[in-house]
C-alpha cells in the first residue's frame, strides 16, 4: 500500500518537475506557442461559440458536485451499497484534486495569459493564478473517477468528452494556457487513479 500512496505524488511531481520547468527552459518557443494558440482562438470567436463554451465552463462545478450527489441519492433510494461507495470515491477524488490544484497554483504563481500578453483577449478575467487549470483538473477527476467506477463505454466516452470540452473552453475563453490545461488534465486524472488504487487496497 505504501507504494500506491506515492502514486499521486509522482503525478504531481511530474506536473511540476517536467511540464512547468520545460516551459521555463524553452521559454521563447513554448511560450510563443502557448500565446499564439490563444491569440488565434481569441481572433476567431463567435457569439454562439462564446456562449456555448461559457455555458460549459460555468456549469463545470455543477456537474462535479452533481455526479457524487446523484450517486449518493441513487444509492440511498435503491439501497445500493456499491453506488454509495462510488459516490464517496468520486467526492474524495475531487476533494484531493482541489487541494493539490490549489497548492500548485500557490507554489507556481503563473500569471493569467491576458495579464502576461496584451494581445490575448479573455472573455472574462479570473483573479487567481493560472497553472494548472482548476476547471480542467476537476472535470478530469470526475470523468476518471466515474469511468473507473463504471467502466462502460457509454460512461467513459461522454465523461471524457465533457472533460475535454471543459479544458478546451478554458483555452477558447482566453483564461488558461494550453500547458495549464494539460497539467490540469494530468493532475485530475492522477487524483482519481490514486484514490482508486488506495481504495482497492
């Protein structure tokens, strides 16, 4: 079990020791790529797409809370112990992910794209740090935990489509760099896998 306890730490270390330093080491090339992707997206926005991706982004928390609450309610109504356990698994994975994401944000302190480059126009301007993307990490935590709890294609496919769309929405809205989103997806997935491993023990 000790080996499994370090699994999530390894994922966290990878995000901080590989992705972030890589961005610093290749400052010009990778930062230019990050910037250019966001500039291209901001230059090709439409009102319809903006409304759609704002909807996805704004409802991310509702989904992440609604999934474990729905499982818990269903487990109580149906007197299904496994469903109640899955609700706890999804909720605990999300809690761990939120704590780690907040910690990494405070350690890295990466400015938001619209603060670092005036050419990047954000749809709105969050005040907290950029790396990693919290919306993306929570979406991928829920998607991974739900897919681990119910490993069926009709659960896995829509779960990851949702998570991927949330991640893309953060780019489209101009509030996160691609590297923020990649790290968020990695952290969120790692949180769910690590809790699943510990649960199996």
